[in-house]
C-alpha cells in the first residue's frame, strides 16, 4: 500500500531516560537528534509529507509515536499505552490526527494497546498480546476493525517487547521474521525472510512506498532484503536502540 504522510516527534532531552531493557548505556542526546533528522530525510525520500511534533519532555519515550495510534484509510485508532510512564503521550498525537481523520476511536481501560504490536497485512491486522497490549485491548481493537471492514487476530508474544520487534511485512507476501516468530504457525503462509540471530534488531524495518528502511550496520539483513528485490535505505538509529526503539516506532505512516 502507498503512504503519503508521516508523523514523527523530535526527541526531547528526557529521551536519555527512556524505558529500556537493552543494557547499551544511555542515548547521546545530540546524536539522537541528528539520527532523527536523517530519519525524517529518509521518509521524505520515500515521498512522504512529514509532520514533526515538538518534543514532549514529560514523556521520555514520546519520540516513539508509532505506539500511540494505528492508522488506516478509514479511521484512526488511538491506543492506550501499557506502561505508566508513557500514558498521556497519545493526546498530542491525537490532536494532529484530528486534522486528517473524522473517525477517531479509542482503546479504553482496562484494555491496553500499543501500535508497535500491530502488524498490517492487506485488510488484516495481527495484534501481538504482550506486556504492553493485553487481550482486552486487542479485542476492543478487533471490534473496531470489524466495523470498518477489516479483520484482526491475536498473536501471543512471549519474549519480544512488541510484535513488530520481531516481524515486518514488506508486501508481496514477504514477511521478515526473527527470534520467536521464526516457524511461528500463525505466519506459516508467508514467504519468510529469516533474520540471523545476531542481527535480530534489524527485523524491525519498514516498507515505505518504493523503499525498505533498515537500521544501519546489519549487513546480512541488508543483503537478504536487497536480494528479495527491494531498494534499501539504511539509517543509523543506534541511540534509539539503547532504549529498545527502532525504525518502525519512530513514525506513524498513513
Ligand atoms: C518503550 O519501552 O516503550 C520504549 N523505550 C521503546 C518503544 C519502542 N516502540 C516500538 O517498538 N514500537
């Protein structure tokens, strides 16, 4: 599917305190800013018009706007973030979306849902049930989807932070997969692009129009994806990796 727009949020200084399990040290703020600018340039190369939201210092992880919402042609679904420190990030994203969507629906307590857990394939949405997205949030989301002519199904996730930490749909039935999602029965019908365990971070990549955006420095993955027929743009996101974030989390595409 083609996208025309994206929303991103400039990281604030508080990004250095983002929630993490990575053990890679704290992000360098200046470097994070530079990497974020390159990321925006890459989206523009993919022909997207990019809306940049100013930093939200109160929420250290708010640069990961993907988690705040799920966007479709027909509606915007505002998530309900599953970790206390991120609650409230959605409201400024929703404000922007009001300019583009007349149908805006919310996931409500006790349901939680983060956009990083939602993988779209055509008119179907796979929803990871994780530490961030619960079954109640996923079933609210499926109900909403059904009302707009889409379908959804749940994928229990055991290790990954989010579903899309380990899977990415590139189109043409090609599914990038790493870790627990390799040989997963829920994804048996796809053409699997299997990521080496030493490069599993690169499984979080995105297809945007004519390109695949990939984190820089993952040579085998780059070759695999290029050999599958895609034009790859590499972006250094090392500072975001330090707080468990990646290529997909940094934008909402629509
Ligand atoms: C968090 O733990 O919420 C952030 N430090 C990372 C969020 C990454 N988002 C994503 O994978 N969609």
